[in-house]
């Protein structure tokens, strides 16, 4: 793992590309700040997957339309337990989050946002979500508040 020095800032990147071999999904991150040091952003690609359907067209789909398992096809950024429906309780937390997508021309915020995930079993306890602007939130310790934030 490693040692992190708060404050810490970074970006998570998920890129989907169609190729003649199939759909390639790349996962990466860029660290922007560690402690008092501001870093030059550099994407560190850490995983990729190939879905071997030649010449397929691929998109990241976000919609409140019901998906194949009866849940909305939404996009979620979840801070929660380690998986398998697990949870985590925060005693100390101060984080800023925003979720954007590339619309083909520029980065734009998602049109509808909530302070909770719809289709995940993982959860967090003692996290209060404060909206700051139209596309960002601050997470602090406090009673969970489940609400629509934007859109």
C-alpha cells in the first residue's frame, strides 16, 4: 500500500474506447496534491479490460431507466465498505468530491446527483454531505443525509 499525507487530492479516470479488436476500458488516477506538495498531474493507468467484440461501439451509460437487474443504470461514486455489502463508520472525515463526464467537447457535471448510491450494497455511517456549487460536495462527519443534490 503506502503512506498518504493529508490533505490529498486526485482524479479517477475511466476511459472507454472502441477498437477493431473490441471495447477497451482503461482505469487510471492522477494525484494532484499530497500533504503540502502540489504535484504535476500525470495519469497512472492501473488496469484495463478488453471486451472481445470486434468493431463494437461502447459508451458509459447513465440513466434512471431500469437496467437488467431492476436497478437504475446510474453512475455512482461510492465511499463505503470493502465490498459484499460491507459498511464503514467514519470518526473523522473531510473530503471534497465531484463527478464529471466528457460530453465530447468539455467536462460537465452530471445532470442529476444524490448524496447516496442506488445500486450498491456497500454503505457509510456518520457521513454528512454538504452541496457546494452545482457539481461538488464536501463530506464531513455527521448524521447521514439522503437527498437529491442537483438536477
